């Protein structure tokens, strides 16, 4: 082989090695050897991820992590949670400090390209809004020209805010804070006229204010915020397992399989249900887990609708409507690819 060819091969090998993200080789095996899965979470957003009185993490996002722990260990308590700020969340994932990031993090091109992280699947369709005090006398976001607005740094909310006022042709005074918690406290203290973030988070924040009824969430939705779990780029097996875990929750609801009727559904002669629950075929083995992996997911956290209602919907303190998160067959856009 000529020296020029050898140099070219070496250069290609070096470039490939440099392009490959660290810690992405075999996440599933690393988790098994460690004996637990480590998940990134928010410091505390009601409905999505919040510690209860006993310090146990609960929420719509943490259900994803507990479902993965059930798949791998058949034990939802083998899930550890690391609270991360908006600025630190993707960095922690890139660095291998966590295995997966099921934390209110919007899917965008800039994040998905060139940062060593990959979005898996949408588990919540959200949008950005504004909250103001009723005494401000504002009924529309279009009336916020000249207002000071609290926002968290390192978020899509910060960028959307700037875009919105550029399109509106109005001035505003940004008041950016390191964390969402700091931004919320500054708003409550009257340091800014409005607070902006995802509408679901605004609903959670409003409950924490000393006088919730003194505040109102304005009707405008100024952005698309598809939220869901992230993984490091370069580990296709782990990516597929996390992605299809989200889809399994949705598909279970589509098929009418719940935590309560799971054992009865395991007896179903329906070929689609048999395949989905691992009684026919070897879809689990193809992803490096047991063929009853979907059964473990449903037994642990129920289906998508059950998780939504428990943490965000009618059975929760937030009482959020399903909206676009309703199944596609019921007027929403939540949709699972076929399990076949």
C-alpha cells in the first residue's frame, strides 16, 4: 500500500474517532453493569418531574425512566435521577453523566445536529406562552410591547421570545436568569411584568405562587415545543429502546391495554396484541431485552393516557387538557408506528 493511501486511511480513521461521541458505545450494557439507570430531570416541574414528601421523583417524564428501569431490571426503583438546569442538561448527557434525558427539552434542528445528542420521540406537544398579573390589565401577548419579561437562559423560550417581538415589531426588556426557578421568583417579586416558558410549565408555576388567582396565562401560543427524551448519538440500540418505549406507551393506549387489564389482555387471541405483548415473535431480543419488555412497561407505569391523566390531566393538580397529545384517532396527533 502506498504511503499516500496509508496517510489517507489514517486520516479517515482519526476523523471518525473524533466524530464519534464519547460514552456512546454500549449504554445498555453499561447500565446493566452499574445496576441502575441514571436519568436527567428538571430541578422540579410539577407534573413532569418533582420530588414528593419522601424525596421520590414522580412525574410524566420520570415515568419514562421508570419504564426503562422496568425493562432492564424489572424494577422501577433502579432508576436514579439527576436534577439539571436548562443550561446543563445537554452537556451532562454529552459528557456521559446521565444515560438518558427525559426532561422537558424541545426537539430542534440545532440541538439534534452536531451536538452529539439525538432526540428519540415526542412524549408531549407543548407551546410557549406568557403569564402576567391581572392588575397589569393585559389580555393579549401583543400588548406586552415595552414590558420587562422574565425568562430562563439556555432555553428555546429565550430565543422564541426575541423572535416573537421582532415579528411583532415591538421593543421589550428581557430579564434572563440562570434557571427557571430564579426567573419565576423574580416574576413573583415584581421584577418583571411577565414570565414566559412552555404553557405546561406556566400552569405548574402558577400553582406555586402565593396568590395564584392574581395571575393569568395569556391565550397566545407563540411556538411549537415538541418535548421528549434525548440520548447520546452513536448508540443505535439504546436509541431504539428509548424511542420505542415511548411508542409502546402510546400503542398500549391505542389497543386499550391498561395496567388494570394487562393480565387479561395477555390471554387475547388478537395477533396484533399477542405480537405487541411479546407472546408472538422476538422483537425484544432484537433490541437486547426480554420479549416481555412491553408487559413490564405497562405493569410499571400503565399506558400513555394513564400516565398523562395521573400526572398532568384530570387526576392531577394541573388539570391540563390532552389537546394535541390526544391519540390521532381522537383528534390529537399522538401516534405510534406499527409494532410489527
